[in-house]
């Protein structure tokens, strides 16, 4: 797939120069800081040295005080509290976090994760009936509920109070909940709007802890769950999220909760012979590891079986008791992988056999036989092959339901909202959403959605781009340069791992294919002094012949560490290759 190379060039040279002087760092690094909105010493200090003290006061969130007062009242009166959460990683970690904390406060509580197949997304009537029949008088919903107007009206009729703690966009009408904690409410003045659902769960814990005049050290153990949610929900790694992710990674590397430790046992970054031995990781765990190794396993429980098993695992306090649950979840993840690969192949075949769909500027694809739990993954995979807004749908309990994924700069939530007259339910974000509709409305919805995309997407949006932070020379890369660059982590949206570009390189004669079509080489510059680095280009073996012929090439890449046989060195992780004669 052809990709556009876009070099950022909207800079203020004076600001970058002043920043370099204040921090005594390479101007290239100052430019990277500038692109992250950092323009002075104090901002740089907050960026490089995240501080727990810079977390915002949780009581700045609208309805926070009345919400925790109601929770504490329920605890004191021994009322039954039901902690309710969505079935994905963010909801599961949010439930596990709040449940674990309130259990320590001697609360009389239980948790509820809706079944994806029988109840669907969000608050279900079935769950409210369950709460009523089991004498729960308070429900705290996490990572969902902001649009559950009818359901919460139903709960109110049954004298069940609801506290909604959500981070999704509200609809035009808010539910009649006792309290709504959502920074995206128009009249909520909380300074940071991009917390994950689990991040908001942590803010409730922080508020109760603060009200009880307890030190922050008593709740830092929950930050490992927060950082898993940040990685899984792909929220911006800025502001408060950066602080939570930074300390969450410290927690997960030093002392993860038994449930996460047990999940890590099945990944290739973890080495441990017996459950009672000390934890030994083969590398420092980062955001990517959480996103690719931990999140899919937790997600698999809610996608394939029940999210309840994942919550049970994460609230378990004894490592010796987590083995059976983590084995079950790992098996569900294996099943999930098989399903999403098979369904992706079927979807691609459907697209390729339909000329109209193949040429379309968006994909809306449906099969009643697909597994509801993996359609979101399939939508993401289809974008890798057909770079355009994508909706993958299946049939579940009489409704067509599915997931939407988007491409850069196209707001798929707004596109779906435009067609909402044909929907029973929808919710989500700019780049990911879920929806359900009656079968008789599928054709009308598809037509309206395609029409909206046609009228609102540009040709540039349909070509994947590589956003390059800056063009550099290999001679700019040094140990000191890289040591400072590492401090830009944790990486994620709005603080991505910097992509560099260097042109007119050649291979030192070591280029070869390794693994599954990966290109391993040693790149060298053409100028003086000569400098060379080992490099890896995943899934780019097709360039081997031209590179071995000595053709000069340009690359985009990340700078990273690689350890082999006990020796650690700088390696370039090449994201794209172009041959220099083709221009740039």
C-alpha cells in the first residue's frame, strides 16, 4: 500500500532555539518537544518528570462530591452496591479497580459485566432486573451509561439509584442518574477531558481516599490497572493520562497485581518457573506490550466468553489461585485469534468479489454468521488492507450489531450520528464506535453512511500517511541523544514514538530476510563522517533485491534499543522504504 510521507514543518525557530538553550539539549529534541506543545523549561520539566502532585483534584469533576457521598452512605448503611462495567478491557479494569478498593472499605458489593451476545453494549434492562431481584439499591456504572436514558429511568422506577461514571460523549438528553461523572459533559469544567473509563474509576477512588484524608500511597497499587486501560483504549498520552501511565508502568514492572502477573505468565516477556518465585521479566514492560500482549487476553474473555472471568482474575489477591482463570482466558484468546483471522479472510473475499464495494470510499459489510465478539478487530484489520472508514456487522438476538473503525482525520462517530435515525443504539469516539439496528434498516443506513462519507472525506484521507517529525542525518544519532529520547516515553496518541526520516542511505552488504519476510540490514550514510546502524524492516522483504543491488534509499523509522546475546545497541526500526531516485 502506497503511503504519503508528510514532514512536520510548522515550527517557531526562535522558540526551539530558546528551548535548546534552556534545557541544554540537541535542537532536534527541542523540535520534538515543540511538536508536543512544550515551549519552556517548566513545561519540559513536567513532561520529563511526571509528578503525582500534578494530578487534578477529583472534586473538579461535576457531580463527584455527591457521587462519592452516596457511595459512602451506601457503605455506612450496609446497602448492596452493584459495580457495573462494559465488557472490554477499559470496563473490566474499571470494575476490578473500584470493586477491589471498595471491598477494602468493607462495602457490601458485587459486580456485573453484561453478556456481549445476549445483552449487548451498555446498561441492559436484564441487569437492572437482576439488581432489583437481589436487593441492590445503588448501581455504579463504569465506562458506560451516559446514553442509557430509558434504562436508568427504569431503574429509578424500581428505587435503584444510579451513578454514571463514563468518558464517552453524552447525547442530547442525559440519563436521570443520581450523579453523572463524565468530563465530556458541556458544563463539566474538569481541566482534562481524555481520561479512560478506568482512569475515571481511579478518580472516584482518589476522591474517597482524599475525603478520608489518606495518603496517595494507599491507592497507587491500582495504577497498574489504569495503565492497562490507557493502552487498550488508545486514549491520548498527554496531561493526566501521561502521569497515570508513567506511574502505572512503574507499578506493573515492580509489583503487578496477581491477576495481571498471571496474564503476563503467558507472554514472551515473562519468565517464571513456579508461582511462588519472584517475578522476572525478560524486558521492561512498555505501553506497546500492554496493548499487544495483555489487552487482547483480557478482551478475549468478554468477546468470546464472559467478562466476569477477567474481573475475577483481576480482583484475585493470591497468585496461586489465578492459574486456572488465566489459563481459561489464554484459551479464549487463542480462539479469538482463530476467529478474527477466519472472518477477516471471508470479509476480504466479499470485498474483492464486489466491484462496487471494492471501489467505494468506505466499507459497510455484513454477515449474520460472524462472531459478534471479533467484528471490531476485523474492522481494524480491513483498514490495513483497504484504508477507509469501515463498519463490520453481524446478527445478534434479532438486531444487526457491529463495530466501526476510521482513518486519520475522519470522525466516524459524526458519520454514524448523521444516520442515527436508522439505529437502535450507537456510541463511541472519533475513530471507533459501536452500533445496532433493525435488519430492515440496514440498506437505508448503509446508503446514508456511504453518502455521508462520499461528501465529507477527502482523497488525502484515503491514503495512509506517515507523519515524520523531522528529517535527520545518521550522525545526529548518539547515545546521549537516544538516552534523552527514551524519556519521551510512555508513547501513545498525541505523544507517538517519533518517526524520523533519513535519505540517500545504502546497505553495508548485510541485507537479508529473517523470520516472516522481515528485512534485516545495516544502513550507512553517504556523507562524512560515515556512520552506520543495524536496522530491521518488518514485513518489507520485497525491497531486498534492489537494496542488494546497491540502490540508495530513503527510510522512515523509530530509534530503539535491541539486545542480542547480552549486548544492547541502538537499532533503527524502519517503518517505510523508498528508493531515492523516486524522489521524496
